[in-house]
């Protein structure tokens, strides 16, 4: 049985769990959910309601940048983390030190404005104050400490078996010039500025390390930056290969010591919880891709699907954000259903479609590994037998990502709410990150 690991941080923490850097890491570890470049302040703030029809890019971005912005808005990593129940959560505070945060309404986003401003939505969000460690460390640190305290409380409540490990790698401003055989200085800042930032970084680390049962990985040598780094080239946290060797050795030492002393339990934990973000539509159409707002309207925590008079099929749909799942997961899918007018809808027409994919940014049937159609006749038959308006079905998934898709092939009218995809068949729950 492999040790389940999740990461929250930057390249220095995520890339050691990549076969390009450590070819044999999968012999020991299974990488579970991970979150990249997100401040702990952003993570622990409230999900941000937004109009998904405005989530459009004015210039193209990579899939990673798109997904990062979405998770910054919905804070879904907390939900995914709880449902995953990793044995270890390895974190670094690079995003806090490097980007700081910006207040948006009553919430916060990691301040990657250079990336977010490529999206039309950015310009209509309610921007507020910026908090940056270099400009005002005292103000930033006060917000950070509050968020960190909330994070530890969240972990203690929902992740009782998870051990936090803080990765204490730091900025480097030197790289080895293999052509001229010498060390060169580089970077966006002076060496003195980098050293000062590293001191502030240590203050963030020291604050979390005051908590019992929080471990750390520290380093007693200097690591040079790699000019030929596989993802992004020369950068102040892109190290030469010896760093990734050392990181893995240190993690192995911690985890194997815990196994020897029976400090961790590797038996899987199944947790009740909803994998679907904004499943009750309390945040409007946030976390849903809406193709035709006239057919899919949201009001009072209810999705109304309605169209009549069509002669040809229209294949209208509203698509959830990608939900990362394990291969061959068996889950329970349920929703609350109310028929309005199904008279011109065929019995075989789907009410909801579940599709699974290998890639996160696709949604069409032609790209799906598996498609599960929940039809009008199946829904009405079950609800009639149960004398209830809650439909539930066990589904077996294939692939890495799943998307839930309320659907209207041609005509019909009905209401949907309280959609749930979960590992247990208990009563309806909102996503855990929407509770804190």
C-alpha cells in the first residue's frame, strides 16, 4: 500500500513528485490532489461568487492558468483535500512571499493580477487593498496568522489522520554556468533583497511550526538554480537535480520512521462530502459553464431548464467544472428533481449526463472516456416508486476527471437542485469548503 501525499505550494514542493525529477517516487507514494501558487490567505477565505458567462479570456492562457484562476475563486482545494484524506500534506509558502494577496469583496485572491487580467471577469470583480510582504510585512503577517490558524483548525477537524510537512526550501539567486565553470548571479532582485525575503519566509514557516504534529524539511546546503529547468527555465525556485534527490530522501526518512513507529494509518478513509462545487446554485452560476442562459436559468438556489417548440435537437447543456477522481471510482450521484412540463420530451432523453475524461479542459461527448445518461424515464420511474423527489444512482467512473451536465436534448421543462456526487450515499451536503 502506497503513502498518499498532497501538495500545497510551488515547484519546489510539487515537482519532486514528478517522474522527470524522481523516476522512482511512485514506488512509495501516490500523489493525491494538489494546489499550486495559492496563498494560505486566499485558500482560507470565502468562495467568490461570479458570473461564469463573463469568464472569458481576452487573450489565450495555458490550461494551468485557467484552472488556477477558477480554484482561486471557488477555493475547492479544501474540499478535494478532505475527500482525498492524504496521509501527508506537504506545503510551502512561496505564493504568500512571492505574490501576496488582493482583497476581493469579503474574500482574497493570490495576487497574480498579471495572469487574471487576461480574463474578462477580472475587470468586474470588486478589487480592494493589496497586501505584500515587501511593502508592509506587519499588515500581511496579521492576515496570514489569522488564515493559518483557521487552516490548522480545519485540518484538525476534517483531516485528523493527515500530517503536515513544511518544505523549508528558499529563494536562490545563483546558478552554475557549466560553460564557463563558474557561479553566476541572476534574478529579479538583488542578493540582499533575496536574503531579506528568505528571512521573512522563515517567519511564516516558524508560525506554523509552533503547532504540534507539524513537521518540516530543512536543508543544510546551498542549491543552485538550473538554467535548463524543464518547466519554465531559470528561476529563483527552479533548482538543480540534487535538490530533488535530497527532498525525496528527507521525505522517505520522515514517512518510513512514521511507519516503523506506527504513527500513520494507511487504511483508506471514506468521508462524506459533495464533490460538486456550487451544487445548490447558492452562488448563481459560479463553477458552471452556461451555454444558453435563456434555457438554463438560476434563481432561489434552483436551476430551471426549459425550452419548447424546437423541431430539431439542440443538445443544450450546463457543465460543472472538472472534478478530479481516482481511476474506477464508484460514487453516488443524486439530485432533487421537479417536473414542470415533460410532455414534449422523449422518455429516452437525458435529464443529466455524467462524462469522464483524461483531460481537464474538455467536455464534449467525443472527448469522453465514458458517458452515463440519466434519462427522463429512469428518473420518473425511481421517483414514482420512492414517492420522493430525490433521485440517486450509483455510478462507476473511468478516467481522471468527471463533469456533471444537466441537459436538454430538444424540449421540456424541469427544476434541478442539490446535485451531489459523493463516496457515501447519505443525505445531501454542500461542498465542505463552502461551510467554513
